[in-house]
C-alpha cells in the first residue's frame, strides 16, 4: 500500500472534516488520498512521488 505521508503531493488541510489532501488530484478527504484513489479507480495511485526524490 502507498504511504501518502511520504508523497510530495500529500498535505494536511487543517480542516476537521477533510484533514488530508492531494495536490496532484486536487481533492481533500477524511481518508488518505491513496485509499480514495484505490476505491474510486480500483488501482493503486499512479501519481505517487517520493519526497526523498525531490
């Protein structure tokens, strides 16, 4: 499973009802963005880029 916390597109919104976000896909969610992508597309997130690779 992809760890969004290590992805350069992941961010914290500080909104109580949607605390996690993805800059690449442009959405906020209560769940980790990688889980939302998996649930909606049936595939693991293809946008993941490691923060270490920057």
